[in-house]
């Protein structure tokens, strides 16, 4: 288990990591992206002679426009000494130039929390499992506007 503080006071969850042993200073952790993406210019900076595999997938940006996906490549991602192999779709023009999506978060068992105006990435988080039917109760009342989400503290009991 490790914890990595992402750039504080940032409106985005940006972190510094190594991709194929090359330090990247602004990699976005994007919980709204189901895939990890890399710009063609980043790929050329990291691995100029990379061979792209075909990628038969359509990807829409946050603005709903189609991204031009030119292929896919697998690279190593290192954060605080933890190294994994990650598939990246390679796009013609994206900003930020490298995005780690929920595929990365799922693969590493990572979670994000927001503490003290800082985005914190925790990897290999142990997840409690419920083996019997359970009652989940929110510990404090939370009001959310429509189309918003947040994390809330809950208690779980097996008494129904």
C-alpha cells in the first residue's frame, strides 16, 4: 500500500510519475475516463520508435467530440516505486498529454480522496467485502444538487 499526494490546490488531479522510465510532470488522474490516453507527441518524447498496435475504438472527449485515436501501446507506469504495465490509447491531440483513466485505477486497486485541498491517490487499497446481506447506513445527512456525486461515510451491519 502507498499513498501519493497529487499536486495540491489544483482543480485537477495531476501527478508526477514515470512512464517507461521517463518522468512526466503532469499526468491527469481522470475518473471520468474509462480508458488511459496519451498524446502522440508524448509517445514520441517517451519512446520515439514505438510500434503502435491498431485500436478499434471510438473515444469521446468531455466535450463529446470524437478523439482521433491513432493506435494503442502498452507502457510501464511507475508511481512511488510501484510499477505496472498499462495500455494507453494514443490520440492525435489531447490536453493534458497523458491521462490515467479508471482502467488504471481498477487495475491497481487505487482510490482517490480529497484531503486538505489535496487529491490523494492510494493504491492497492484493501476493499471490505460483504458476504451476507447487509444494511448500509449513511452516518450523516448529505444534500447534493442534481447530477453531483460525493463520498460519504457509512456503517454496515448484517442485521436487516
